[in-house]
């Protein structure tokens, strides 16, 4: 059983940002590793687009 899942980087190309792709990727990761109680995500920087992942 995993307690933490570390995601080194989750990056969406700028041409495809703000289309829900990052969120969809996180949803699939959470499904695949549903036994985890915590997800550690590195996005490179905190922006309004990445702040949503901090709150989740």
C-alpha cells in the first residue's frame, strides 16, 4: 500500500494549457494510485493555473 505518491513534474505544453489536460492527468494518476493518501506534485512554479493543485 502506498501512502505517498511523488510526481517529479507535471507539465503541459503552453499551446495546450487551460484546456483541462493537467487536471485530467491528475485524475487518472489518482485513479491508478487510489491507495495513496497524499500526492506530492512539483509543477516548477506557483501560478494561478497550478494553485488549484495545491488546494486539492
